[in-house]
C-alpha cells in the first residue's frame, strides 16, 4: 500500500477514481460491499461429519509400521472438516484426532497454551498419561484432561496397543496470533513415579457411570452428566446415556459440538443429514444445526462443546430461548 496525500482524495473527479485511490490506500468503501459484514442470524459454515473408529484405528496401525514416536511428536490422525481452506479443525473451534501408542512406546512430554483432553477407547492396565509429574492410568472409557500449560506425555508400559481420541481448542488459538506457546520437556518424557488414580484430571468410566445411574431423566430415556471439576476454560464435557425407542432432538445453538461414541450404535440426523455411528466413532454438529439422536441399544456419547468459551463472551444462544438483553449492555459505574 502506498501513502495517499489528502489532496488526491480531494481531487477525485469520479467515484471510480476515488475507489482507485482507496485501493492504493488500503481501505475498502463499506457502502459498496456486495456482502454485508453483519447478518441477522448465524450462517452455516462447517459441515456435519462422521469418522469411523474401525477405519481410523486400522490406518494408525498401518502408520505404526513406518512412523515411530521418535519420528513424530504424536502419532495421530487429525479429523479435519472438508470446508474450503481447512485441513485442520474438526469444528470451527475444536480439533479432534485419533492417537495410537504401541506397547513399550513413549510419547515425549510437552506443554502448550491450548487446552486438551482425551477419551480412551482401548488400552491395557499399564498405559499412562503423565501430567505434571504424575502417572494417570488410561483405561477404556476414561476421560483425562490436560489444561493450559500443563506438562503431559504418554507411556505404554504394558503389552496392549493403546488408542484414544484427542480434543483440543487449538483452532481458537489459530485466530489469536499472540496466543500460541509450545515447549518440549527437557527430559524428553517427564519423570514420574507416583500413580495417581484419583487425580482431578481423570474421570474414570466407573465414576461417571455411577453419576449417570443417580441422575434424573430430563426426558424419557435420556440421562446426562457434566464432567468436573476440574473444568476446562473453553470446552464443556458431558456424557449422555441414551436408551432405544426414543428420538432425542436438540435445537440449533451457536455452540460447536463434537461427539465421540463411548459405546453403542445409532444414528444422528444433523440438519437433515444422517450419520450412522458405532463405538469409537466421532461426529461433528457444527454451530446453528439442529440434530436428533436415535440409538439401537443403550449408548453412551461424550459431548465436547465450546459453550464455556461462548458464555464468557455472551455469545451462546439456543434457538427458542430468549436473548438476555442485559448480556449486551455495558454497565457504567459513576465516576
């Protein structure tokens, strides 16, 4: 862009001449834009998608023949939403991936500003994630947290292959140029001797099953619990238990949601598109898309959403619920 003297704008003989000067000035006339920058309701961007755990695990086992944990920071498959310009994010604000660690392997420790969590699908009794110097068991169905700037690595000390599903809020950081920080641990993998089965960063399957047993049904055939504390600042974690014989419909919301199937089979209709799923599968419900779950058997779904992030900015809206006008007001204090 070049500097434009005020006199050039003053001397413009036509609107076209003015537009040419504005282009070199690096400014766009807002009155002439073909598409408005503000619109009355959310637009549909990211697509409803489904990924098969059976296929993802097979792909990772194949990759393990060629890619070791020494060669890769993480041996994982990033589940990207196929919209133009995207090869990373699963939903607008969330990235999900399948990860595999072979028996005897260790994935070196690092830390980063994005928040992360994982749902374990298959693992033996000696599979651990090391968080801040403590070994947390990773058993099938467990959900484990790695909050902002916590050291974490993985160690498979048993004889069974371990596979889990990762969720991170990295796409949010990609929009904030100054938000991303990342470090490798000086030891390669952090030293740890204490096995912490009761860490607040770990939600064992048995614990949330018991909570679901005690939960009330908001409607017939459905129970759900929020996992926490601890809580992540940008992602809300819920486990839903759904029974067959019902249709569980959810209205449009400004939140982006990624589901992982802990167990069971069924289908989810997202804005008219049907996604059939089974154990370990991942599906995404983008923002402002209604969806309906139907199950063939008792099923458990982990629901990961960006609701806490939106709530902090007063951007969370649910179709059919009134907009709270006070959220948009700035409260001035008398000086």
